[in-house]
C-alpha cells in the first residue's frame, strides 16, 4: 500500500468517525455503533502507525514497502 492510499484511508475512516458521532448528538450510540466506532479507532491507529513506519524507513534509506500493519494489541499499547 502506498502512502497516498494510507492517507486516503485515514481520511475515509476519520469522516466515518465524524459522521457516526454527529448523527447521534445527544443520543447514545447503539452497541453495534459503539463496536464500529472502536473498530474505526483501532484501524486509524494502525494506519497512522503504518504511515509512520513507511516514512521512517524512507528517511533511513530503507525500503518503505518492507513494513507490515502491526496488530491492534501492539498499536493500542503505545503511550502517547
């Protein structure tokens, strides 16, 4: 996956996240919607992590295509 594809995916997920939140202002999300929101958040974290990995490898003169999406258990454990 190329950087531009990752950035596009991030934009799509962020838009879905905004739509989900704004469509339920003042009303709670259903359990299914809460589950979807969690999936979106995890996938966004994975996308950002993948993009950072690619950029770091490129900056180090390495092949950015030689990275993989890290598992949710890894990216969700990062300290901010």
